C-alpha cells in the first residue's frame, strides 16, 4: 500500500481553486513517483477552514470544493472519505484590550492511497549510482505565487512573506499522460530514483535526492524547458506536474522513447563526490556540497 499527502495553504492567498488543484495533483504525483498506477489511486480530503459566514470565505470554500470535483473527475481518482474542521477562528482581545480576530488560512489537505502489485518495483527518491543521468520531466514556468521561495525572500527583505500573483495551474490531461509514461518507465525498471517536484521547486527536489543518497550532482539549466524568465525562478518555481528522475546512461534511449510526447530535459548527472554544482547557460549559480545541503535542510529541526 502506498500513501501520500499534499497541501499548499499559501496558495490560498491568491486562489483557493488552484490551491486545491495543486494539492490533488501533488498527492497523486507523489504516489506515481514511487510506482503506483495513476489509474488506481483514491483520494481523501481534509478541509481546515476559517469562518464561512463571510461572503469572501464562503466563495473560497466553494471554489476549493469545485476543484475537488473537477480534478477528481479529470484524474479518475474518487474521493473515498474525508472530514472538515470549520470555523478555525479566534476572537479575543490583545494586551491593551483591543478586540482581535485571528483566522487560519483556507487549507485543504489531500491524502492519496494506492495498492502496488509488487513492492520490489517501488522507487525511492535518493540518488544511488554515480554517473546516472538526471532528467526533469515537465516544463518549468514562472509560477511562484504562494511559493516557498517568495515566502523566504519576503521574510528576509521585509519581515513577512511575499505573496505573488501567479500560483501553479494544473493541466490534468497533460499531467496524467506524463504520469502514465513515468509509471511505464518504472514498470520496465528504468528509474533508479524519482521525486515529485513541489514545494521549493527543482532546487529543493535536487537537494533532497542528493541528501538522501549522499551523492553530489552537476546540472545545467541550459536545456531546461518552459517559459521561466529568470534562473532563480527556474530553480524555485513550483509548477505542478513535474517529476525529477535519475537513470542509468545505458537506458537513455529506451527512457527517451517512453517519454516521447511529453516535455523533458536532460539536466546533468550524479557524481561520485559530494560536490554540488548548478549552472545556467554559462554562469555558475550554485557551488556547494551535500553535507552543507544536509545541514541547512535539517537546521530547523535541531532543537526539536
């Protein structure tokens, strides 16, 4: 049994319909990355919402629910259960006696479940073999509204997150074709590692694969497909439907044949060393090590 979940509460600051769609798409994609059949996935919803008595909040709830219907139908993934936690609002007074109201952001947690026929075919996210080729399946666009990158930059520069205005928009038909092809590649044993690109974008997905396997990598954005306009946007965009994989060089031809019809980019390769290098067309953007990535990744949890 394969289980996963996804949620994007920051996207609700822009559009709750696309927030819900991204949560559904990511939860499905997470399962596909480990080897689940995209046509044998069921969903569960958990609405964590604020007061829906206000017209704006009620509209946000309606649009999130509409996305659940639309994308459940598009993906052929039924909702088999769910729950809601409504009216998560606090009304009280501050230290000076002034009335205050604090509400949680409109949040939808999507869980997904599937049954895999052969657990031995499951694919993990960690880089395993020096020399493996690294591919990104799917295009990358300037979709950073509600992203982790904008939140981080905002906190650093003005003390609160930037929001942006362009959250990822899910093309279910296109993404399902991609997921079918990835599933076929897994079934034929071509993928040595696979990860869903979500929060934090391509950069975070690469870091997680590198940290997991203790192996470095060298990539270039020169051939990266999509409509992104800046190298930092290419690294941190949260465009949905993308999957990052590594394969044996000897399987390159078979892999690219399976992927024919969907966009993909050969980015670089896994290294035997712990060095990490990311280049644009000519400029070196990142030069670090796996150990430094791991330290940064784990830093928020050191005192817990």
